[in-house]
C-alpha cells in the first residue's frame, strides 16, 4: 500500500487534532480524525476529554 501526498497531509492533520486532547483524555488515548470523500475533507474532530 502506498500513501499519496494528500494521505500524508490528512494524517498530519489528524495527528495535529489529536494533540488538542493532551492532558484531557487520560486514561483514554488521544485521537484525531479526518474524514475524506474523494478529494474533499467532509469532517474532522478529536477526542476532547475522557468519559
């Protein structure tokens, strides 16, 4: 499986979003998500806090 430049950009954005959960999600992991349909980002978010 190969990753495109767009794949890498979307993954970098997901990691950036996940970092927003630093110090608020323990004991759960930090999670960021970018949802892409075709070439368009249709949603994104992150795990805000534990619970």
